C-alpha cells in the first residue's frame, strides 16, 4: 500500500493530499530511510513522522483499503512519541 494512502486510512493524517505534502517534504522515514508518498508500506515497517513540534514512531500492524473510525487505530501501534 502507498504511504499516503496508509496515512489517510489509518487517520494519522486526515487528507491524502496533506499526507503527500508531508512525505514530499522529507518529514517521514520508513525503517530509517526517507520516504516519498508513493513508497510502499508493509506490515512490520516502522514509520517516523514529524508533526510540527513532535516526532511519532509507529509500527504498521495491518493494511486495509478502507476502515471505520473506531478500527483505524488497530492498523498501527505507537512505539514512541518525542517532543522536539
């Protein structure tokens, strides 16, 4: 699954266009490598996302094309959250 679609489906970022912009700015790392919006995400990958003043590291647990709001948090687990 594409990175921008995963971020939208998991509701980490609300819109896919915004997820694409964040990825293209180099603020997302997958397993330590800088990622573009089209980078493929697999189960078990670690994503490091910089949101303004904090950096969140998550582990991908599941991939789904669509999900309900209540189930979106089941697609990932937060490994750590650091304020910058």
